[in-house]
C-alpha cells in the first residue's frame, strides 16, 4: 500500500509539472504522499531505518508494476533483474536484521 501511495503521489506531481495537469492533481498528490507516510509508519519494526531500507526493494518492484499497468510500458528484462536483486536485498535486510534485533 505504501509503495502505491508514494508512486501515485509522485506521479501526480510529475503530471502536474510536466504534463500541465490541473492543480487538483497536485492536491491529490499531496494527499497521497501524506497517506504514504502514515502507512509507512505502521511498519512493525523496532528500527524504522531497517523497515525503510527493506521497503526500498518493494518500491522498486511496485514502480515496475506501475510502469506497466499505468504508463503502458512493459518492463525490460534488465528492469526485472534489477527488481529481483532489490527484493533479495530487502529479504536479506529483514531476515538477518530481525535475528539481530
């Protein structure tokens, strides 16, 4: 949910600034980004930095889904490989960070 809200919020600002979308689109972007921050703080972790680091992998994968479904651009093989590496990195952060916390 956090990744979707963050990407939607950033995309709204991009559309407002680069595609001359109506100002209400920017307002929706603000609401989406505030919602993103609220959702991300709900991560159940004793260390916020670790949760945010692991979230980075999820964000990368979600961005490629957005690219495909919203922007109509099919991700390249290298995009998918990069996302897989990021997800593996996020899993390492979570698996080993939880053990040591």
